[in-house]
C-alpha cells in the first residue's frame, strides 16, 4: 500500500469501530448519564498512558460543557492525590484492558472513600469492569496499528464515547451558548457573548461631544482631540441630537470658505443610529454593518432618555476580536 491507501485504511477501520459502538449502546450508557446528572459531586476522569490522555480530554470537554470534572493521574492518585476525590464524586476510569495496574490500585481506596465508579473498558470480564458500578464497553476487534500494539482504534472509540457522554449531559443541563461563553472568556465566542458596549465605549472625558449652537470649527477641534473621527451633538441637558463625522466635514468643505463657522446642527446627521450600554458589543457591530445606505464606523451610546453616554468605534470592536 502507498501512504494514502494506508491512511485511508486506518480511518476506515476506526470509523467502522465507532459505527459498531453505536449498535452496542445500551441501558448502561443511559444509567451513566443519569448517575452523573444526579450527582452532587464532580466527574473524576482517570487513566494511564494513552487512555490517560483520553481521560484528560474527556474531563476538559465535560468541564467546558457544564459538567464539573477534573483529571486524576492514577500514579499520583496512589501517592496522595486521591485526597481530591470525595464520596459525592463519580470516577470515570478509562482502560482498554481493564487490568492497568495503576488504575486497579485505586479501587480499594475509591471504595473506602465511597465514590461511585464508571469504567470505559474493552474487556467486560476484566478486574476494572467487575469492580465498577456501571460498565461502558468499548470493545474493538483490532487496533489500526499494523502491529496490533499501539492504542489507536481503542482510544478513538473511547474518545468518541466520552464526547457522546458530554453532549448528552450538555443537552440535559440545558447548557446554552451564553453558559459556554462564561467558561470560554478568552475565545472568540466568549468575547461575542460576554463583552458589552459599556466594556468598550469611550465615555466621560473620552466621549467626543459638542453642544447645540457650537460651530463646525468647534466640532472639528473636538474630533481632532479625541481621535475618533466623529463627535456627538447634544442639547443643554446632554441629550443626543445628532452626529458629525470626518466624512461630513470633508463634504462640507465644498460649501464655501465660511463653512467652519456654520452651526454644527446645520450639517450634522440628525437622529443617528444609537445603542445602549447594556447591549452586546456584537450587536453594535451588527448595527454598524447593516446601516443604509452605507456602513458606519461609529455608534453613539445613549440611555433610555437619550442622554449621550459615549461612543463606540469600529476599531474598538476589531481590537477586542469581535469582528
């Protein structure tokens, strides 16, 4: 076989193993989901070697989708880290053979602690399976490794089962994108779902603003000082009347030499699009993009009484990774 043929064979064998797993799913899987759902503790995932890597990944997936979970290295567990396991916890142990000595060594202490045990094993009559409250069988006919030695198909199937477990729990926890964002504040989804206009707007001394009756020259000075390419126009009570942008200034220069002395309200855009500070930053981007007849780069921020609180610029959204 050439390289591509061999790669295709590995993928085919592993896909077949997952498809076979679908046909063997039974009430044990349902019981495992319900046990975790009804638990007041965490899911403690453990495994050694390649199974340990799978256990660590499943723990991370569970934790990020609404099921409190952690990884316990079995070698460290028998030397004191079992102290992190409580009677309220559920241990999810991964071992293809079900005879991994480091994992088996945990069993007496887990029983004394009172934690319940779900095993993900390839042998139903193994020591680990016989000592588990629930057995999730992931038996494979052979490894994709041509030597039949390196964990390949067995770890793929175990990982797929862990993903299925996490997704079923996610659904029953009624986990939402907003929940996901809370656990992923550094990701793009987290930024889009958690960052509000208040977090990024220019307010206070940084809010470019001129009062009704000011001249275009006054507006130009404010725009230059604040560096946002626009200024809000407000009445004596601070309510928003309009918006002046650098584009308005450039177009107005064709009107004559006394243009800079015009009252600013004669050339502002009255009643521009606005947003409130509690809205998501992603919504501000949406308003900017859908503005007709052309997209805009600035958006005034107002309260319910139209008092001008600040302004949001497109570059603020770019800088925060909203775009």
